[in-house]
C-alpha cells in the first residue's frame, strides 16, 4: 500500500512532538513493505531530517504544489512572483507577522516567533523555545527591503500570516486577484490562527493522483491520513481515508475510518486497525 500522511495534527501533535507510538507504527509499516509519503502543507524545507529518517519514500508539499518520489521531482508549481510581491507588500503594510514557504527555505518577519509563541498556553520562555525549535531553519530579516533577486520571489509555494480580528481576508483576495486563493488554518488545533495565501486549483488530491499515476497505482492502493479541511481532497483521492479524532466534521464525513485524536495514539490506532504494521501480503 501507499501511505500518505499529513504531518501536523496527524503524524505529530500540535506542539510538533512525534508520539512514540506513531513513530513505531510508521517504522513497522515501512519494514512491512508499504511505501510512505508525507502529504503536507509544509514546504520541503520544513520536512526535517528526522521525518525523512522515518523511511519516507517522498513527499507532497505545499498542500499539493510539490511532489517528490524517490528523489525525483514530479511537480513544483509556485505562486506567480507578482502575486508574491503584492501579498508581501499588503502584509507588511498591515503589520502582520508572516513567513514565506519555499522549498529552499522559510523566510519570516522579525516579529514572527514571539507572536506565534503567544498562541500557546504556558510560560513565554518555554513556548518561544518550543516554536523556535520547531522552525530551526527559519530565515529572519530577509523580507523587508529585499531586492529583485530575493530567492523567495520565484520559489514560493504559499505564504502563512498570523490573523488579527481587523484583517479583511476578502480584501486581500481581491487585491491579489485571479489565480490566488486566501484561506485559514490552525496551528494549535483550537481554531484558525493563520491566514494563508495559496494557489487556486492546487490541492492534495490532484497531487496524490499525479503520484499514483507515476507509481502505476490505483485509488485502492492508497491510504490517506489527515486532520484538517485541507485534507478533504486527500481522503477523497484515496481508496481508504482516515480522519484523526480531533478533525472537523467535514473531514470525518469523507473518511472511511475515524481514529482517535493525535495525542491519544490516534495514528498508531489507525495503523493497527488497518493491519499496516504486520507482514505485507504479496500482491501484483
């Protein structure tokens, strides 16, 4: 089988901690002969070595804008550079902390980390240390005043920014025009804290089908795992779709199985339920 795992809220919890049960289940599934792919909103630069070391055969990144299998890049679709610059100017003008998600790196505003840390409950020093550790390769100070050769101008999968009550997402969408969509997502699992500038028509389902075609697989060979609205098309593209226990009802509605929450050994429970950690039965 081909296993397609969302990362945040599915493989790791909302503090980016990898539950030991999830690690054991994933490693056992790879050892049993299944193929393993991350299927995430993260850019390639955010899929760190410890995740690759689980046995990943490749990844879908940027919510479907990037596909890689066995080291070969099958797709890399980026935001139009003019739209990127317009979004950056708008966000800077509003004073919103944000980061630009590129395969080559993550580029954030100088005020990003403290604002993100404040989204979590707990002592400020501890939450700041946690967020800093979760984004070890974040590049700060490379946005304001950047010249035309700034690397992020032509390598952007999407842009994430911290929401405020006074932010008009419709106005941003109108400013950026056709080909660009504006959405929201949650970091902590307690509600949308981030806005997102992404690409119209880009979603995990399209990328999954492209990967399956490359591998000579059908939907019945695919098992998808997710926890958010961005995973709806992922689960729809797979013969078997697993929603984490904390997922919204709209994702659970398209799932073939709903497991426990991520912080209650949900991924391991799903792998066990589906028989993915035992010896792989020979097939075609």
